[in-house]
C-alpha cells in the first residue's frame, strides 16, 4: 500500500506503524559476565557463528568454560529495539499515516488517498478502518458555512418581503444575492484562491450586505414610478439619484481591506483571502444594482407599483421615527451629549468583555501521554497503555481510540524522539462524541489515570493539541546561567501557575541530568597491545555493540527466521568498577579497564538552550474567557520572580496577540482614513464625511454590548468585525445625508431637508440594516470550534450595526444640524 499511496499527487510522506516482526532479544548480565570471566567478544562470536533451531537450544549454547548463554543473559522473543506497537480499540494493528505537501489541498488529497485505498485488494481476513481524516472536519465546517449562506440569504429575502409586502419586488432585489455570490466565486477562481473555510466565512458574512445596493436603487425607482414617471425615466433618474451614494458606500466598504495587503504576518495570511472574497462580492452587487435591477424593475406588477413605497409617512414606524427626529432636532445638544455619554460608558465595558486571540478549531479528542522510567521495554510500556485503554473502553463518550507504543516512524515520531520519546513512552488518542466537553473529559481521564502506578501520565484535550497559536496556547521560556537556579525558577513559576484559575494542562520541559557511564578508549594503551588495524576496528565494533547493542546473528525455528539482537549495557551499567572488570577481546581477553578510562558522570538526558543559555519551557492552556487578562496576571508573576541570573518570557499566544492586535489597530485607523477620502471624493465635501464618521463610535456601543451579552471576548475575528463595521455602518449615514444634500441644493432648509430625507430614507436604511444583521444570525450562532471566522465577528457586526442604525437616524441629523448652524455663522 505504501508505494501506491506515495504516488498519489499531493502526498508528502507515508509511514507505517506497528506490525514489526518479532526478534530474539539477548539481554546480558554484566555481573555474571565478570564472575564467569567470559569475554563479550566470545559472546558475540558465538551468537554470530551459531545455528539455532529453538530458544531452548540458544539458551543451552556454551559460551565459555562450563557456561551457557542462558547463564549469562536473558533470552526471549520480543520486538526489536526502535520498533513500536500500534493498536486500535484495544487490538494490535498496523497504522498507515499519510502526510500531505504544504501547498496541497487537504480535502482533495484525502479523497484521492481514499480512492486509491479503495482500489487496493486486501488479503483474506484483513479489514481497513479510517482512524482520523482531517478532511472530514474541514468538510463539516464548509458544510456549516454553506448552510449559513443559504439560511442567511433566505432570511434576507424574507426581511425584504416583510418590509415591502410585494412578492415580485422581493424577488427582484433577491436576485442580487446569487448573482453576486456567483460572480464573487468566479473572481476567486480567476485569482487562484480556493474555496475554503476563510473564503466561505467571508461569503456568508457578505450575504446580507449584497442586497443593500439593490434595495436603495429599487426604492428610488419605485418612488419615481409612484410619482407618475414612465419606467425608462424612473429607472435612469433613480440610478442617477442614488448611484453616487451607493458607489461611495460600496467603495468605502471595499477600501477598508486595502491595509491588510501590506501588513503581512498571520493577520495578512488570514484576512487577505477573506477581504478579497468580500470585495469581489460587493463590487458584483454594485454592478448588478445599477444595471440588472433597474431593468428588472419594469416587470413589477402594476398593483405592486401602486401600493409599493407610497411616499407618505403612513406606517407606524415612519410616524414614530418622525416624532423622535423632531424632538432630536429640537434638542440637538442634549442628543449629542447623551450619545457621548453612552459611548464613553461602552468603553468602560471593554475590560469586562476581555480579549482573546483565535477561536479554537479542533476535533473532539483527548490524548494521554505515557512515560515509564528510562530503559523500560516496549512490552512493559504496552501493559501500562492497556490500562489506559481499559478506562476508555468503558466510556460511552469515546467513539474510538488508538495507541502508539514506542517511537512512531512518522514525521511526528521523529520529532518525539528528539524530545525524549522511546520504548518507554506511549500515546493514547481517544476520539470523542461531537457533543462531548473535551476539557471535562480530559480532567476525568487524568483523575482515573492517577491511580495507575509505575508511569507518569499526562492527559491533554484537543484544545491543548491545537498548538500555541490558538487562544488557549500558553508558552513560557525560562533562561538561566546554571541548572540549579533555572530549576528553582521553573518550579516556583510552575507552582504559582498551578494556583491560577483558568490555566490547565501545565507541562514542563527542562534539561534533566542522570548518572551515565563515560567510556573513553585509551589510545596509548591500545597502541601498546600491538594489534593490527583490522583487530583494532573489530575491537571498536565490539565495544559499540557492548554499550549500545544491535543485530548480531540469525536464528531459524518454527518455520521462521529471527534476527538476534544483543541489547546494549549502557542504560543498565552504572558501576565503574564492574565495567572495568568486563573482558573484551578473544582468544586473549583483556579487562575493559586496562584499555579505557571509565567513570560515572552526570550527563543531561536532553539540553534546551535559548541564545546560548540553559532554558526550560512551561506550556499549558488557558481556558478562561478573558485570555488577555489571564496573560497579564501571568506576566505579573513573571515580573515578581526575583531569582538572580534567571529571566522568563511569555511567548506563544501573547507575542502573536500583541503583534496581530497591533496590526489590526493600524489597519482600522488606515481604513477610517481611506473611507473618509472615498466619501469626501463622492460628496465633494470635507465636513460632511466627518459627520458621517460619527457613525463609527455609535457602532462600538452595540458591538461591546453584544459581546458582553453573548459572553464572548474580543478576539482577532472580532477586530475584523470592527474593521468591517468601518465600511458597513457608514452606508446608512451616506444614504441619508446624500439625499439631504440634494434637497438643500433644491432650496430646502436644513430642518425640513433632514425630516424629508429621514422620511424617504427610513425604509431603505432599515431594510439594508436588518437584512445584513439577519443574514449574519446563523453565523453568530455557530460554535467557535466549528468555524474560524464566524461567531465573534457576527456578534460584533450585528451589535454594532444595530446601535449605529438606531443612533445614526437620530444623532447624525442632530450633529448635521449643529454643524450647519456653525457653518452659516462662520
């Protein structure tokens, strides 16, 4: 299977785990070797030259004077050194891991691999099961997004119908959504951007906004039709009236994504495809609004033409709004003052809302990492792993579980080996029911595993496995000049972190030391023996096998051929005097102490350094909602560490949060400036765009309150929502003030122009706002772990658009009137 899977396009590596053939393992006893005066060279020669037909015959094979192999060593069948065991649901198996190339599409590669597997004929009695398929999670997220797009579109069309109560008119406006989406996807294809979680998230967010331009255009056309104009004239004049306004609205929304192309890093990688998707869709909706919608408006039923948009404030919400607007214009200073107070009050809620980074997108899974004392065999480790498996086997929330004992031969196995993994380690991964609580299940399993003796077992949830760059990732590096102060600082900081609420899965990686036998051949003594170069090379090989082990021969019995492995003595040999007495060479053996310098020294099992200094690493997970506040508390504890020669630094999510949030703040500032320039260009005014920008602080009121009510922290996707609000919330003010300006140029006074403009624009403003908000509701209700850019962004946009719409209709006219009065005086 492996060669065929490696040939699949997009596959980077394929590795098999488990299924290793058994071997004959020889574990010699150094004490017995010395007591029997048996040379290790003689032992190796016997194993290499002999022909063995059974284990019993191997044990009885004479090695020295009246000494057999069974007297000097333990002999048995087992897995060869360096091999691992793979298990699925408590049974031994062979696991095949497939890794894709970085540039390859996960879903396409997974489908191609499964198709190739389906064409491979398995032998009798063999079953193939898919343990983990990353494409399933991606496809599930994509399915949720597609559903959200359809539901959002349907809700937007429903809102339009409820406002207009005209079926054909609703269909005409609704045509903007599928056509804009189609054109947007065609543009994505032309630019080489694939359909993925980010682009579908962007499209589901843009759905409500895609109908806005069509609503404004159709409203202007029908108002003229109601006034008696013929269709052609009404269509042309309607587009002329609002064309500049909707163009400025759309371009102001699009231009906010420009800064994202220049900031790079994680923010650029995440949001550039996101911004391009929305840009393509919005530009398509503008094109459709000024071309197709006017043409289709001619097919409206005559009765609908008469009843639709009568142009008089006869409905209840128009009457209520005009009463409120008259009061606002009579109390302009009070209205603006109240808006400022409410805005400042919302800013005071930001510390309560808290901050986070990126939503945790992970499978429902927990992982138990098992570590036995160094030198433990694979079989001993498997027995401990079986105890963990028995706990999972009884758990109804566990759908399946897999176990890897020893070092995996996959890419991750190589990394694990570098960090201390070996025959004494095992990993058990349990895949849970989608409705399960990962953190709760991890805590329950950790408590149950604490009763298993003889091993250290650490249980992590899927959030912990997702990595440092999610909101839950915690990473602290501690550096020191010496091991003692480093260990003291690390354990002190670890103890304080363990007392904190909202911090879990704490783990320490630090340099560890253990007594090891150091053996250095004495070249002068070796030269005095007068051995030939060939004999010296043989002696060197024998010393290597003695210490580290390796294959030394073959044995055939029970119809099979087994490799004979001699296990090394390096891990077991701790007594220098005993080591000096071991004999090497044959037929004239020499004590090892006469040709080598032997001593017991403290050597590190692993070394970690940062900038040349000894280092340790504390990792964990933050489950508190306010990640930013928790990180600040941790930073305070680091600042109070107070151990000379030691410094600690928060890395991981804190560093990335600071960088990404800083870039987003810059992007928001630049986006506001660009939006101002676009509006000033279209309105040909420097003051009116400033008045329109007042909508932005009004939107923050609802955004903060929505996050508070939804119990969500402000994360990176929430900041993206604020960036989007810069473009979205300006639409209402632009549509309103553009008409007010037209009325004033026609001779209307400012108060009357504001009232008439508010009366005419109320319905399209409410329709555009509600369609955008309603279309985002499915996205805002999604679980965070199922979609990357959705829930928090949707909550921010819905809340911000709600407050800005209500307040824009009242506060913007008051500010405009005050500014107009000051302008006339000057």
